[in-house]
């Protein structure tokens, strides 16, 4: 019986080894087919990618000096812009300062002109209008006096052809 069990065990082990060998053979075959497919895909990718990569490399080689020139131009432009912006800022500051000075001058001019107008007005008031009022008062007083004398004088006799002033006026 011990022999029998050992024989059964050896047979089962042999079958298991054969099954394992079949599975390993199937895995090997599947892996080999997959490897062949991958190599084919890699070959096609290499055939298709090589011209694209070569073109990209050529474009990059062609663009390198242009990119370097663009970068240099941008740096120079940036430096130039900084200088010009500084100059514009300086000019704007100078213009603003000049405008402030002109505004101060104009303010001083207006104040001076206002003072001169005020002084001239006082001068006219004191030297011209005040004496004119006095003269006008005197003339008015004379007119009133003459009117008074004229209205109180004795009526005189008229000659034949004389017409009174009032009648001529009407």
C-alpha cells in the first residue's frame, strides 16, 4: 500500500508538472506573440516618429538663432523702454513743475491787477467823482437859483412880434 500511495503521488505530481509545463508554455507563447506585436508597433512608431523628430530637430536648430535674437531684442527693448519711461517721467515732472510756476505767476498777476483796479477805483472816486459831485451840486444849485429867479421875476411887456419861449417850444 505504501507503494501504491507513492505511485499515485508520483502520477499526480507528474500530471501537475505537465499541467504546469502546459501553462508555462502557453504563457511563453502569449508573451512571445505580445513581444512580436510590440516590436512591430515599436518599429512602426520609429518609422513614423523619425521624420517627425527629424523635422522638429531641424525646426529647433533653425529657430535657435531666431529665438536668441528675439530674446536679445526683447532685453534691449525692455532696457530702452525703461530709459524712455524714466525720461517721460522726468519730463512729466518738469512740465508739472512749470505748470505750477505759471499758475503761481498767473495768481500773482491776477492779485496785482485786482489791487491796481482797486487803487484806480479809489483814485477815481477821490480825484474825479468827488469833485464832479461837488461841481454837479453847484450846477444844480445854480439851476435851482436861476429857476427861482426866473419864476419870480416880474412879467415884462411883450412887443408886438415877440413870442414867449414856452409858446415857441410847444
